[in-house]
C-alpha cells in the first residue's frame, strides 16, 4: 500500500499547486480591481489559499513523516485522513441519494 500512499501524496501536491495557482490569479484580480475602485469579495481567492495550504500541508507532512521508519505509521495516517474523509462523504451522499430516490427535499 506504499504505492497508494505515494499516489495520494502526489495527488494532494498537484491539488495544492492548482488551488494555489487559482488563489494567486484570484488575488491578482482582486487587488487589481480594488485599485480601480471596484468592490469585490475576497472569498474565492481566500478559499483557494486555504484549500491549497491545507492540501499542501497534508502532502508535505505525510511525505516527510513517511521518510523515517519511526514516524512512518503517523505519515500514513496523515496521508489517508483526507482520502478517508472524502470517501466517507461520498458514501454518505450515495446513501442519501439512493434512500430518497434522488429527492433532496
């Protein structure tokens, strides 16, 4: 399962790069519009900054901890935590969707 942990680390790193790129572009647009007098919300770039930093933190910390045999188990736990959260959310969504016949209300 080490290959899967490495794959998740790469996916988290690529996701982090994507979100940080979007945050940089959104921040540039936000500050450019602000200097021209347009009011705009910082919610979108701020959310991208947070997601990018969180995913990057999980990728970096998991990778660093998996490099040492004494902290390998903690590194695996850190890498699998976001994957498990997404998997549980998907299973919850699937359960709700199937049990209600596709109706949310």
